[in-house]
C-alpha cells in the first residue's frame, strides 16, 4: 500500500481534481485558489480542507493527515445516525473511502457541505463590547447543546474552532471524533482540544458524556465575558476562550479562578464552582449542562476567593511614539526584545504564612440550670407581689430581689463552642515576578521577515531551523517546515515565505502552512544565491557559473533567464514591487535589471575589489545598495550610476536593508548595525547588538523598528519602545 500522503502531496493532487478525485461531482469542481492561482488549504490538527465549488453547491473536501484504521465504519455509523436524528446544528457530509488517488494508492476523504461563517472565538471577540448580543450567543449555544443531547450523539471536540456562527445559527464542523450509539464499545480517535476538555479524559472515554465538560467551559466563559470584557485581554491566547489546560490541573490555584470569583456574580461563582467540582469526577459521571443550569446536577460547587491580579503587561505599540522616518528615529532606538535573553515571568506559588483564620473552640462558662431557675424565679416574683400587696411594697421588693439573688447559686459550669479569630499558618497563593532566561537559535540566522507592526518575526537559520516569534506575547512556534542545512536563504519581506539554496537543490517554503516546493538544479552548476519577491510569488536563483533564473514558485515556471557573467553569483535583491533585480558577483560586479514589461539590463558597475557580500533595493527600485567584506557600501541609482559610498568597517558587511527611502541599514561582521544616509553615505547611527556578525535584517515599517539576526543565532528588535 502507498505511504500516507503529506500536506504537499495533497496540495499537488488538488491541482487536478478531475484526475485525483473519485467522486463524479467533485471531479467537475473548481478548487478555491489563492492569489497565486494554487489550491487554497485550511490546515487543522487532523486534516487539511479545500473548498470545491460545483455550480451553486460548495463542498469542503477534508483530507486526513494521518490514517485511522476504522474510519469507514465510524463515518458510516455517524452518517446513518445523523440522517435519522437530524440536528439543526450539523451539516451534510459523505465519507468516501477511495475518494482521492495519489501516487498509485487511494485514500479516504470526507465531502461535507461548505459552511460560511465565523469561528466562535472570532465572533465573541467582535461582541465583547455588546453584552446583550453576547448573552444571545450564549443562549444559542445552550440550545445547540440541548439539541445534541436530544439527538443522542456527542461531538467529541466542542471548541471555538469547531463551532461556526452563521447569521443566527451555530453549526458544528469536524466530525472526526463524534460518538453515536452504534459506536458503543469502541475507543475514541482523539481526546479533543486541551483548553476545553476534562484533564483526565482518555481514549477509553467515549460515549454520550463527551461534551459535558467542554459545554460548561464554553457557557461559563461566555457568561463571564458578558460581565467583564477585560478577562478576554488577560486570558485569551488565540486558541481558547478563557481557560487553558493548566487551569483544570490547578483548580482554584491558577489566577482565572480568583478573577471569576472577583466578579462577585452569583451565577458565575456557581458555574465556576461546579466546573471545578467536575474536574474531580470521572468523565462518564459528569452532569448535563441543563442539569447544571437548573441546579440539579447533584454536585456541590467549590468555593473560591478573589486573589490579587497579575500586573497587566504593557500594551505592544504597533507604531512609534514619535513621528519621523527611520533616518530621524534610528539614533534613538534601543533593544526592546532579544533572544537569547531574559523576560519577566509572573508566577503564582504556594506559601505558608501566618494569617487571620476563623476557628471554633470549646470553652467553659457558668450557666444556670434552666428548670429550677425558672421555678425559683417565678416563686420569688410571686412572693414579692403577695407581700407587697398584703404587707408593704418595700418588703415585696426585698422578697422578689432575694429570690433572684438566690438563683445565682443555682448556676453550674457548662462547655460551649464559640467562633473567634485566631492567627494560624495559612496556605496562600502569592504572586511573584522572576527573570527567566530564554533561549535563542542554535545556528546562524540567515534571513528574517518582520510584520509591519513588529509583532511577528519569522526566522530561518543555517541548520534548517524555521520559527515564528510572537514578540508581543513572548510566544514561539516552530514552523511545520523542515529544511536541510543550507548555504543561502531569503525571506519575502511581506509574508513568512522562504527561498533556500542547498548543495543539491533550491527550495521555496511557506513557514505558516508548511508547504514546500523544490526546484532541481544542475549539480555541475549549483545555486549559490537566492532572493524572493515581497509576496513570495517569485524567486531569483543565482548559480556558480554566473547565470540567474527568475522562477514562479507555484508553477515552477522559469520566467526570465539572465546570462550574467562567468563568475559565481554571490548576492541578489528584488525591489519591493518586484520590478527590478540587483545582482552581485564574486568579481565585485553589480548589475541592475528591469524585469517588467520585459527583462533588460539598465545599469552595471564595478565598485568593489572583492566579492559582493550583500545587496538591497529601495522600495520602488529607485536605488540599490551593495557591500563587500572590506566594509565598503555603494549606493546605486536604478540606472546603475554610483550615487554615494561609505565605509562601514566593522570586519565587513554581511547584510543590507533599505529602511524606506532615506536610510540604509548595514549589518557588520563585528556585531554592529550602522544606519547610513543613502544620499551622502554618512553614518546616522550605530547600534552594537553583540559580538557575532550581523547576518540578517528585517524592517517593521509601521513600527519603525529594525529586526537583527546574527551569526550566533541571536535575534534582536531595535525600536523606540516595545
């Protein structure tokens, strides 16, 4: 049997649906394409989905990323059950066991009605300032859960990504983990999203109870957000609503529980207490959402006390606090983020401290015997009245008083339990802030790409490590792309797509989706340099014998061939609009070529005595910059005329980048970055980022910030402020 397809093979197969798809209707479909004219995938944890349109019908084609042995039986059972027990919140689907043909084998797909709508978290985000509409959404979710229970199935992975909001309706998607009665006795194929599922749920938990924990997680989150939208800013990670798995492992101890208690809302307090109590129950014994809401769940809610909130992190600024160009602001830049480095991490820890506690103690008190006391009291008062009437009022008062005094002798020692405040050792949650060391990369940074607001930084390193840093949240995500060690790389300036040159081939890779495209290269004329257009649609490949090819990535079509000269190409650079290409050779020669409407050389010059080590183009191709290992930087007009020159020194220049039209950044071998005036060559600012050579640069043009990568694997952001 053929090996299971990977993402790239699915992508290639969907380019020819008439040949690769087995369903007659889907063979006639138009697959939704991206702006480059290629199939547009949506990738999840278990499947990749493509949109297929046939006339007025739109279908989602789900291709599985891993094999499941009894897929056919499960989907047949699910399909049969939903046809008999139709829910308004489920969609039409068909399981096709031999739905896709790839590399001589057939593989299953699911054909499901395409549903247009917002994922639940995106919808919630849009309603944070509209508590009434958020409450209406919560009631719709409650109705969805009731309908699921009534239809006698369980979705198995209730979470924001599997609930679509379409107008007035909520629809469920992704039925891979669904349970129906016909599947009794089988094990689950997945255990659902960590931020929504019971922490002890396992593969043997598979039955009508699957959605009960996640249903309350969602319902409680929506209710709390109606009251305080700041909870979203504090606890939303981009892949949850409010809770994360650690909150279920640390019930009552993680901050979210205290913040829910601090709302002082009776319903939220009750729901949070029930959710916490459910963590201690087996998954199969959890109550339905309706039982919880009607307070008939048979669970006693746990109680929580408000705790001190962690200090809010400063907001990331997408624009500088001062106006001006990069040339104006560069001298005021400072290091606002760096890896490896340190970050401040807030943690909650348990401490035992002396504190006030209400306690109950047993004490001894003098207390009268109630029955004899009552008799003597009544007798004394009666005698006093009789003597007062018959003899004299004065004697009557004496008699009554004597009777009351006599009762004091009737008291005896008794034990009572009383409550009072005492100082005792108390376990408390204490907030502490620590400086934590954060690692960097293991090999030299060869290329960088930074979002315009400076929040996202894509990195490619020499040993094939590809990663995405989330600078505003201190997040780090390893890309799905796996690259072999290579000599040269380039990242598109506008999107995290990379071009890489190895000793055997050239590759283009999308760091976000994981897709890779390989371009064969003649082993006798290996690729030696690469550049990529801002949108990642085209790459330029320079070769050992001096030629340059401009290739369209997705079609692998060679658009332009430049003969060049009989010397190794050492540097390439596209202008931002892709209309111009700069080429540098080992001889020190620099050429500038216009690529549209037709390819032509517009200028050349030899201003370097040694090989060109770096090239950069101004945004509209109105100027180019080149540099070498002596530290010389030359600014060229688009016609190839020299405009200015500077000596950056610093053990040579390893990287160059235009920062708009009025500044050029030069990354030097001594670990400094020099900001140059392209008109005069004057040094406007110098920043020392480390001891290792600066090998990569990227510009956040809205934030007016510069990302720097070094030979040692360090990445740094220079800006006015975070």
